[in-house]
C-alpha cells in the first residue's frame, strides 16, 4: 500500500480525489485480500508440483454477464485482447470462468465450456460463418482459423439458449472479426504489432490497413507467427522441451459498399496457412493447413417502422489439411500421411422487428458440409515396401437447414426472452465399409436424417436497482458431426484409442436450467453467481470394440472405440464472478467455476496388463475430460491517467480427483500460477505491453491436456515466458 | 419480504447445483458361466526350451539352437460331446505368442464360457486366409510378423529363428518361417514376377487330451505345449542342410512344415 501511495504522490494525483475513493479502495482491498487468501489457500492445498506453486494470467476479465439476458454472456473486446499475450484464440479463451481447453500441441487449443466440447459447442465466425475442421484429430478447431489480432470481439454464451446461429447444444462462441466501415471523407489508417516471447522464441507480426470513403471502404490485414518448441516449467531441477513449434500466416481482405445510407454489403476473403505445426500428443503433425473463407454479408437497417434489421449472409469455408509422421521416430520404417478436404457452404438470413417493447427476430440458415480424405500408410519390412491407402471420410455429406425465432420483451420488473429453432439434418457418405459381427451392424448403413427441435425461455426479475435474478431454461438438440458419424480408425480421443464413427448415432439433447443472481453498482462493481444443471439425453460417448470386430490402424493405440449414444448424463456446476468498476485507479476481477458431471452407468473393461479379461458395470461414474474447480484473481492499478497499468493475476486450479473409472482416467494435481504484466501507452500512436507469464516457472499441466503420444505423461503447459508486444496505430 | 425472496432464491440455487456426490461403484456381471485361461509353454524333447544354446539335434541330425519363437493361433474352439462348440472370439480371435514377451505366454480369455464338460480344444495355427490381411496389425509386437505383400501379404503364422551347424561344421542362421506360400511359373523361385498363385498354409490343430469341465464362476487353466522338435519330424524329416536358411519363398518346404505341424501341440489341463 505504501508503495502504491508513494507512486500516486509522485504522479501528483489530486489528494481530494484520493480521499474520495479512499473508502471505496478500502472496500475493494478488503475484498481482494479476502479472495486472494481464499484462492492462495486453495492453490497451496492442491499444489501440482508441491511446494509453493503459483501461476497467473495477466488478464482482466470484463465479464458482461450483468446485462438483461437471462443467461450468462461474456464478451471480450479488442482492447482487452490487445492487453494479453495471445498466440492462440483457444488458449486465450481459457481465461473465462468455466472455459477450458484441450491442448495437443503448442497451438490450436480446443475450447471446452462447462465440460461441453467439440460439436457440443457452436463456434462461429462473424455471426454465422461456420468452418468444418479438416483434421480428424482437431488440430484445426474453428478458433484456430482466426488470429486474435483480427478479432474485434469474442462472445461466449453458456448453455443452449441462443439458437439463431445454429444448434447450440452446450454453448456458443462467436468470434467477430474487424470489419471495414465508411468514412465521411476518404481516410486511410494503419496499425501494426510486433510481439516476441521467450521460451518458445516466438514472434508474431500483424499489420492492418483500413480506409475508404462514404461509398467504398476496405480493410486488409496480415499476420505471421513463428514459434519454436516450448519448455515446461522447472520440474525437480530440470525442464522438458516439447515438440510444439509452429508457423502460421494469414491474409484478410474485406471490401464494403454502401448501397444506401442504411444498406451495405461487405465482401470478405481470408486465407490462413499453417505449416509444420507439431503436436506431441497426437500421432501425426500438421504438415500444412490451407484454409480459405469467402463471404458476402448484406445488412439493412431501419427498413420500416417495424423492420429494424435485415441481415443476409452467404459463405464458403474450404480447409485443405495435410498431416504426417515425418518428424516422428520410426518414420523410416512406417510412413503415414493423411489428407483431408472439408468444405462448408452455407448462409443465413435474419430479420429483426420491433413494435414498442416487443422485439422479434426470425430467420433461417443452412449449411452443406462435405468432407473427403484418406490416409496412406507405407511400411518397410523385410526389404520390401507395402502400401495401404484407406479413406478417413469418403465424400461424406451433412446438410442442415434450420428455422429460428427469438422474442424479447419486458413488463413490470420482469424481462423475458424466448427462442425456438427447428433443424432438418441429413447425412450420407460414399463409404462401402461394412463391419458386421454376430448380426450386429457396427458400421453399415450410412444414411440418416433427423428433425431436431430446440427451444429456450428465460425470465429476469429486477429485485431492485442493483440486483436481479434470472432463470433460463433451454433444450437443444444437435445431430452427430462428421467425426462421430463417419471417421474410420483414427486416434481422435484423449485416451489413446482409434475411433470408429457410427452412422446411425442419434442426436443428443441438452436440457438445461440456469439460475443467475446478479448485482451491479457503479461504485462497487458487478457480481454474479450462477448455478446450472444439464440433463443430456442420448449423450454421445464411445465404447470399446473388441479386436475380433475391428483392429486399430494407428501405431501405439490400445484398441478401437466406437461412438455410441448412452442413455443420459448430467452436468451441474456453478460460477462466480466479480468485476470492479472501471472508473477507479485500483481495480480487478475474480472468477471461480466448477463443473461436476456424472454418467449413471458405464462399462469398464478389466485389464490384466494389456489384455482385456472381462468387464464390469460402473455406476455413478465421472464423465471424462471435465475440468476441475478453478479460480482466478486479477488486480491492476492505473497510473498516469491510465497510460501505465501494471497487473498481477493469480490462477488457482484444484486437483481433479473426480475422474472416469471406466476410462481409467488419471487424477490431475492442482496448481497455481502467477502472471505479471505492464501496459504502457507511449502516446496516442504507440503502446507497449510486456510481462511475465508463469513467473515462478512452475511445471504443470491442465486436466484436459492430452497425453504425450506413446507415454502415460501429460503434455505440460509452457514454463516461464517473458513477452513484449509493440503496437503502432496511425 | 425482500430477504425472504433472496433466501428462497438462494435455496433454489443450492438445490439446482446440489452436489450430492455419489461414489462410483463397480458391479461385476453375473451369469452362469466360467472362464478359461491358456498358458503357453515350449519344450524340446520334453524339456523346457532353452534359447541360444546349440544343444539340440533334430531328426535329420542337424545340431541347432533357437533364439526367437513367435506365432499366432486363432479361432480357438471348445468342443462339447453333443456337437456344440464355443468359438473364442468375443474379444479377440487371434492370439500372439512370443517367448521373449512373458505377457503373451498367458491368455486370460475374455469370453464367458458356458458351464459344462468339453471334449476337446482346437485352433487354427496361424491365421485363416479370410482374416489374414496386411496392415491389420500396426502395433508392436504383432506388426513385426508382417508378411510382404509381394509374397502374399498378411502376417507370418510363425517365425522360428535359430542357428544350425551345417554339413561342413559352419554355424548358419535359419529363418524357419511359415506364412502364405507362393507358386512360381516354371522353375523360378525367389522371383516375384513369376508368382502365379498363393497358397494358404494355415492349418487346424486339435489338441490331444484336452477335455475339461467349466463350473460357474471358476476359471479353467489349460497349458498348451509346443513340442518344438516336432516341427522337424513326423511325418517328414526336415533337414536344414537341404532347405537352407530361408523358406518363406519355398512352398514345398512350407508344405512340409505345415504337415509336420499337426502334432506339434499337446495340452495339459490343470486340475
């Protein structure tokens, strides 16, 4: 405190002002200290490497959950993104409460929200563009196809409540990139970024130019990232280096036309290239990934007194993904290469109408997903070479068409929102594979079609000026994805098994209730407490198949699992968040979240060494890959009128002991990490952001991190990293 | 009033997120079945096989030693006197045995075996043609049994690697391998271009003295014994000096091995 006050004196802040905020500061400091002690106690209790583990992420989360919607909605704005050291959007999203990620390498962390992952989350780009990932191992989740430097805003909505962007089963992540906008007179602007971080010796570069006039305007941007292998933190005197290097570059061009003052159209092209992206937790590395996204977006506003917005969008995303094992031991005797092409063509139209306090949004969308890919294996044995080419997907096709509507209104002290969505989903494939044993069809008929109905309803009661309570109920169904339906024998899970698709999977349905208490006061900040319960029917999981049915095709795996529906599973959890008001020098945030998921009955295969010798039924088993309890606290202080902001954040993650018995899922020790950062705005055109992540160089791994292939050890997170980012705006 | 509302809402919240953590429980499946477990042993002249020692002499008079012995058996079938049978295939239908990998010398069978008395046990030595496909094994150790595609593909049924002392007292290596054979045009051998057909050399073995009973909930242990010396005698005398080091491209040699293989195995049911 003394240091802070001294520094305040040095910069000659007004004592009067200081006096005014003194009582507020005392309150905040008390609260922060309380929370800090809570978090540190937790982290020490569950220290991963023992001793005094500490971690931190230098992040201030401006959670916008304290708004009128009945569900939790977080938004991260560009200004916040710029303050962070981000090499990967999926990695960055883990700062949000109850958002975690599956790490398989240095980049492309796959987001997980409240334990829901992959297609259980609706991850869209720019309010509706969808990307079908090319890689069966999800080396390229949607979030990896956009660079943080191009993002204007990230929205994360938890639960099946927002249905307008497609079936939203467990949550929605909307990555909104920067768009060009018109200027009264012709103007041109540019901004650039250079970033470097130690440990990886990683560097990133970004440049963006935008400008135009009233009629025509444009935006062009490019990014380049080149990162080496990272080292874990210090583990008993030494660190570990993981093959995790990557190179990525992208280019985006957007051109806007103002047709009329209230109507515009934006044409967009993005090309993203990844090269030599290494994944130590997968059996292959990404040799190249070429993604092209084109879109056209028409928007009209205030078309009539009643029609407020009309938005029509069409797009196509095309992913060419090539991976191989050329950087792995054993390549000289066994070569594997897989090439996949995934194309998602779609569009949507929505119209927003408002009559007094009644707001209605309605529209339709469609997507056509085509996926084709094969794997070639070559083995040198006894002086001869044998080659086998097999398909991973054979012209697989999924078509989805949906109709949706939303309604919002308010009356008395209540606010009300509702949504409904119907989807017709149809799938087919060119597969000729048939796996039938004892009259059981494991893989046979490839056609399926489903009609899914989703709906949500929410109500918010305003108790008083500062406090409100919301209840949201939602039911959303999603049809199985390409992987779950048609993948053929690739190690796509976390558990070192090859996976086989199941063309006759049924859609899974999430029935969820969220209760949220929100308190917001200008001088105190915003606090929310949320509890949720999900009852998931026809939950898609996987069960082991015997070698007499099908043998694995991936080196090093233990066997084959096939996607199946299980009767039901439950998720429940809670979240807490506090964000201080922004209008004081001292501020901070605190978030905490926990999810507990159970499958009532699961089959456990009894192992004797590597032999399967029998099976048992496990009741009330934990669902696998559910993140443990965690909390993050962040404190910052604004010096020099906010031009100099040091931040300290501490993240504590508890041990995960609630793990799947049936899946032999290992426990994960807890840990705590401390991060520091300093943001300095040099002038209106230049800014520096520097800091240290994982200050104490702790060796730790997240529960969802995948195992290093061929071992039982998890992939560790990076150790201590010094970073610096330089921004220039013209 | 407001406090009551708040308390009620907090109560609701607690109910919704109630963490009534039930501990997982494992419940074994119950059925009127038992289990069977096989133990694989390898003997020469009735004594346990000793590797890397030139102490053995085969029926042709060749002194020899063995340092590798690996093979597959598949489709193990348990026969009852009423003609019914149980084919072991619920989990796996192909088993790999390797004298260097102790875990392969025991097979705790996954299948639940109906209780009763069984007359005999039979199996396929090697892998049937319908199942023996290239790339079906990609993992160690089975992958090392790969049989080149040019020679028929799939996997070796058996590899016995050793040494023998030849007619001029030199120590030579032999690869006594069995797998899919080839038929060559004319007198050509070792010339893959002249292959015109492949021959499946797997064969069925019925174990003598392999009757046993299975009772409910119990595990029957059966020892399957390979009499290694039998590969070189009855009905044919196998002479290393004649066939040389490698036989995987010599179908007549493999035919001889196949015919010698019918009586290589015996069984011992552990009471």
